[in-house]
C-alpha cells in the first residue's frame, strides 16, 4: 500500500475495515506495517519501485539446458512470471515456443541455447519498474503494421494472429487500443487515458453512428474508459511504431542437394491414435498426463495384435486404425443392408459391429458428405413440433405404396409406423388390402382403400378411432410420409442403375 504518508495510512485503514466487514482473518506473523520494502507475490516492492525476487531468480539461472519438452515448458513458465521485466520477451523466447508446438521434433539447437542463456542473463539484470502515479493521466502509444502490433504503457507487444491480417487498415489501427485496454485493464480503469496514434481517422471513430460489426463489438470496451485520442505523426510516434516494425528473423533452412539412399527409401507409416496407450508411458509425459492415461487405460484390453475397449454397456469393441476407418464406414453405410442412412445411424451400425474409434462420429459425418448417392438423393425435411409423449403402439400411421412392377406376384408395399417408438413395418402385398394388435388410433390419407364402408365398420367394431389427413396436407400423417420418402431413396440408391429412373 505504498503512497504518500497520510494517504498510505488511509489506505491501510480502508483495507483493514474491508477485512473486518467481510470476516477475513489475517495472519499477524505474515503482516508487516511501516516497512521500506518487502516481498509481495514473488516481487520485491520498495520505495524505488518493483523488482524481481533475487531468491527466485537464482533458482531459474541455475537451471541446466532443458532436455525435454516439459522442461522447456517449465522454464518458460518460470520466466514468463517476470516477463514484464524482460525486453522483447516474446521475440527472445520464440525458439523455445516453437518446440512446444504440436508434431515438432524436440531439438535443442544453438538458437535455443542462445535464447536460453539470454533470458537468464536478462533476468539477472532486470530493471526496476516504477509504480504508477494514479493522480496523472496514462498515455498509450500504439501502432500496427501488417502482421504485428505495438503498445506502450511501460512496454507490451505481441504478434498478430492470422485472422488479424484480414482486418482493414482502420480495424488494424484500432485493434492495438482494444488489446492495450484489455491487457492493462487494472491500471487504466478509472483514470484518464491519452492515446497517441498515427492514424488520424481514429479521432472521429467513437463519434460515428454507422460502423462495421467488428467495430461495434469493440465499442462497449472502449466506452468503459475515459479515452482521449490524439493524432501523432509517424516520426513522432517512434516508440510504438518501433515495436510493431521490428524485423523478425525468418527460419531459413539450407537447400539439400544430396540425400542418402536410406532416406529416399524410407517410408513413413501413419502412427495409430492409440500408440501412447500401447507404449503406456512416453518418456516425456508429465505427471498429469500419466494420471489421465492411467484412468483411461483401465477401460482397454490388449489382445495381441488388437486393442479392445470395454464400454459402459459391458460390450467389448475392437479399436480400429485410422487407415481402417473409411473401409468400415463404407461397409456399414453403403454395403448390402446399409441402406445409406445418416451419420448417426451409420455410427450406430459401426458400434453394433463391434468396432470403436474416438473420432467415429466426426469421421462418419465427413464420410457421408462425400457419398455421391446420398448427395443426389438428399432432400431437406422441415423440422416439426414434437408430439406429446404416448405409450408404444398407441398411435400408428399407415399408408400404401404402389402399384410397382410385379415381382414374385407382389405389387404393393404396406407401410405401418408407430408414432412413439418409430418402429416401421414395410410389407410387400399382392393387393392393397392386416400382423399386430388393434391400435387405438389410426391415421391415413383419403385413399379409397381406407375410406369406405367396410373399413369404417371394421374400425368401429374394434373401437379404433380413424383420423383422416387433410387434402394436400401430408404433415397430418407425417411419420408415414417421411418413411415413404426414406424407402424410396433407399430403393433409388440400391436398385436403380440410372439416377433418372
């Protein structure tokens, strides 16, 4: 609570009053009053400013060169705690950050060694940061280039993401302000802020009523602060412009003219997704990763040469390789009996066949999007409101299809669907003239084979309520009509050689 003497005492009284009001108990042995310096959250705070804790720096500087990815991540985590004291931290630690990327071979080469020792050297000679003066306005110096942006409040810089490269010039110039206000929120909120920029159009942006959607999303954040934007020429805004214009060394690789025969003949095989489970614990695995792997491994059974997984329904399924997924999906989707169903039903068929893959739902969706017959026959069906819950075989839909060309004496298909369980019966009949019990309600269209005296007397005899669909409104008997369409599409895919048949 460093400040002027009188105000410091007021701040202390205010903090202690807040603790009493919230029933917060403080450890007296850990409280220090009227001291010139002290350790606060890993930093040495004194009347000079804020410094790094020498005891923690000694531990970091004594670390040897990292030998694995998790050791690099551990070192960067320690160094990042004091990144505000290190100039160009992102640029200096770039070789280490690349080692943390996915599918990158760990190779702690000379650039990594130089960056490692440079970070340790800068930690030992870290500057003293001055505490902010809350009575004076804050000044932000911002600038943006094609791929990077620079922000100065003390110092803060970052590299633009690929999506930021598509911003317009005005959006690129405004983005550093949004970035700075978000990062320095605790310093700037409640204080007057003067923003220096070399883009004159930003002075009038906050007063415009017709702006693009992305700028509208940023407006609520900008309106939280007391901002004054001042135009500054490029030559005068040298600090912020310097940060965004720093050249970054490109990763140049020498051109290889000669290759050993063993490299040319070497064939790289795809690695199965369950390789870590088969090898159990990789050498570089962290403790959390090992614990998670142990919890997952208890559901797997190694049955040489296959890996099998025990599901919650006590069914053991074989884990398939990535190169086998398409052939399994092809069999379950388009082979005899597959009927070209959707991705959910196809996935269910794969699981029913005793196979397992962690990405099976995504793979099935992608596979169906490339099925030519499904793309040609697919028709969008509008979603209707759900029906109230009813018992099974309480309400059934019925419809005749045909006449079709006579096959083994059959020319009609009688389709019956239960509206609750969606159990479908498609029966080939010789005529359009009853296997299950009598339903309570029967829904049909106005066909003459349903609407006649004989049918009416039969339904009345067994106490069946006959509901007739409205003319030109098939949604009344929607379940039957939907399955009519599904069966026609299946027949079209499985029997017709010509899509126009």
